[in-house]
C-alpha cells in the first residue's frame, strides 16, 4: 500500500471590493497595457516511440469514495491540516502510457496528490485521436512538424526538437485568415483543413 499525507489549505472566499490590493499596486497596475486574452489548453512535448510527441494534460483524480471522503475532510470542523491518501486504492486507473508531471512532488518514486486531490500528468496524443482531436490536428508525426502560431500571428513549422520538453498552449484560431500560410500536410483526406487550432508559445506553469 502506498499512502501519502497531503497538507491542505482550507477553502477561501473571493470578494469583489472597491479597494485595490497592495499586490496589484506593487505590480504597477496603473501602467499595465490591456491585451486580448486567448484561452487555450496546456500540453507537453517530449519523446514517445523514439520521436518528439505532443502530450495532452490528464490528471489522475480520486474515485467516488475517496472524493467524498476528501470533501468531508475539507468541510470538517475539526480542522486537521493533513489528509491521508492511499494512491493505489483512492485514484481512478490511468492509461498505461500516462506519465506524471515533472514538477509534482514524488516520494519513493510515487507521485503525491496536490492540494486539490489530483495527480497532474500527461498522455501522448496519437494520430487522429477523437478524444484529443484539437491536439492531433496541430501535429503531423509522419513529417515531424507542428502548426505553430508565432508572436506576429504568422504560421511556422519548426524543426522537431524546437519544443522538446516545453509546454506550449493549443489555442483556437481562424485559419481562414491564413490561406497562404496553410501547409498541405495539415489537410485531411479530401483536401479539407484540419481543426482550426495551433500551438502557441511556451508558458511557465
């Protein structure tokens, strides 16, 4: 049996007030430049099957019994600081190819659940994977290329190792504006384009 005691920070409330926090002032908020927010999903690039592969985020989560026990712990009035996890019994099974995220704590080679009760990790995105259709639409493993959105909103296809061990973000984009830059290797059978998505630059997490 593999068990871990996780230190938990109690839930807190977020309130909207008329007072600007000192952290915002310290960050010089009055000099900030507003920008467009682009939502995306974090992914990972590392070796799989002896070549660079795109990986999708997949967190291991507690099963129903363990989740109920964890929620009861969070709302208990006894206020203990640690919750004990049995990793072998408390969590849903992960795919065989699943790997834990590099940044999470490990004890004796076993990943430790975070304060939310999750074990962050990754699974490789296979070609034409329906579950991860947006992910698979931005890579072509045969040619070892990826559709990447550059800072000036152009498209490029970097060499295979460009994004190795990095965490780019997959974003939705309007490829109708990029006719001249769209590569035929990213077209589906019949000449249709793949999903309107691309990799964005690496972010820190």
